[in-house]
């Protein structure tokens, strides 16, 4: 039996969730064809593992639980798209302060998980939080206009004090995430 998993920094809730809801309302008003991530499910993916065998979960758990770093604050600001404004596919919120610390954690995880047989990332790490995925070109011009108007939007701060191994079960109503393991917290 296999389990769909990823390693992430969770966003928690509170003010950040409120800000994600505000941005979602603005983008929904464009009537673009976007599948939004529910605000309470927004997270920063450090490594998507895909379907992994149950027998490997314990080893991945050990890697995640062994990840240690000093807590820090990341600043979430700016709305943008991947790959570009001509062909938006993913709408995201950016990370400014704290990006270098996140990259260090990502690099350590990528290295350790690579030793377990997971494919190492070929792309440069680009810390972001996915807001939604664009499914078609419907109302693309309106979407691009609103994304551009949100280029200096400030969501707020995210206290990063752990990473989590998450199980993801896909359902017709959206994914259900369960925490399988967390890193220890250095104080």
C-alpha cells in the first residue's frame, strides 16, 4: 500500500488565513478558471514525495524528525504567477524575509531524501505558497490585471519553527491533509 506524501511548512491560520481569503475574493471576481487551495490548507511545500510505499514512510519520518533549525520568521508578500503573466498556471504568494533559511532546510531535506532514493530537485528552490491553479485561459486578461495589482500585497509573517511530513488524500471536495511527523523544535 502506498501513501501520497509531501514535506511542508504549515501556515497555521489567523491573520494569514484571512489575508488569503481576501486575495481569493479579488481573484474570484475575475471569473478566471482557477482551482483555489482552501485557505486553511495553504502551506509551503519543501518536497513533494508523491506515492510512497508504507515501508519507506518510517525512513522519511526519521528524516523529517531529524530536521533541526533555529525558529525564524518568514514574510509573506506579493502575488505572482508561474511560469509567467502570458501563460499563468499557478497563482502564488511569495516569501521575502526568511527565504534563505527556507532554502537551507529545503537543501538539507533534498539531500537526505535523495539518499533514500527520491529524485533530487533539478530546479532552483523558489519558496512560495500556492493560492490556486489556473485550469484554462478563461478571463486571463482580467486575472493578469488583478495579479499585477497585487504585486505588492502584504499577507504578513509566518513563524517557522518546524516542518511536517503530510499525508494527502485526494477527494472530490479537495485534499485532506494529515500530519504523520514533525521536526523537533530548537529553542
